[in-house]
């Protein structure tokens, strides 16, 4: 009879995600992942089929968290939609949080969007990674666009504006915040960017 696994699979994948976020895919060796997760090389290969398998499963877990978090953060009554968009932009100042069972990222660069980071690094050579990154962005874009539409219904955003275009605008600014934050700019600077982005949302024309 096969021995049961002696590790928490989700915790291992969360720790591996942190390692990839911090050092990148190419900058993380199997030994690095082994040290970060606390399980041996042999167990990594047996359970996840090596480094690429760990990455893909970690990205699947990240997608599942986004698919739950984004709608929860942005859904709600129409009258609160504009404020939810505001809070969502401000949350980006500190990046995408890691899972609850691992410590916070040591620096802003490690708190950047995991899917975007991997897509930029290896997406052109790994269609599966590129697909998963695209799925992550689509989940966010859908949630933000629905929140924009709610704000339009409540009369807080110009009803003639294209909600999908506004969602892409906001998410482009949020992902740009990751880059600016990785350069070492202060939270105050990133907060100013978020507030400027919020001010770009077109308000209704009052007659």
C-alpha cells in the first residue's frame, strides 16, 4: 500500500508560489522550491511532476483564489459600487496578497500579480501558462466590468461609457502599479496613482 502524503498540498503550492513570485520561474531551482516548501526533491517530482508541474498547479490554485476573491470584493448593491471600485484600486497599492498560510511578501515586487509575472517571464514559451494567465485576467476584467455597470445603474458613472473598456483601463493601471511598486516607489506614491486612476472614471453629465 502506498504511503499517505506527509505534507499539506495547498501549503506546499502556496509556498512554491511565493518562491516563484520572489525569484521568478527561471531563478528558482528545484532545490530552492524544496527548501521553500519543506519537502524533498523526490516528493516534488512524485507529487507534481517536477518544477513545471509545481508552477502549473500553483497557478491553478492562484486562479481559484482570484475567482473567489474578485467577485466577493466587487459585488454588492449598486449604490456601493463606486466605493467598491475605489477600495479595489487602493488595495492594489500593496499588491496581490499571498495565501493566509504563508507570511506576507518581503517586498512589493514579490506581491505582484503571480499570473502576470509568469506570463511575462515564460508565457511565450509555455502556452499553458499563457492560457492560465489569460484566464486570471478575464476573471478580474469580468468582475471589474460588472462593478462598473452597477455604478452606471446607480448614476455614479457615465452610462454611455463602455464598461469593458473602463475595466481594462483600471486593470492596466493596477498591473502598472505592480511594476512601479517593484521599482521601490513608496506606498504614498502608489496611493496617488490609485486616486488618479479613480478620478479618471467618467461621471454622468448633469444637465
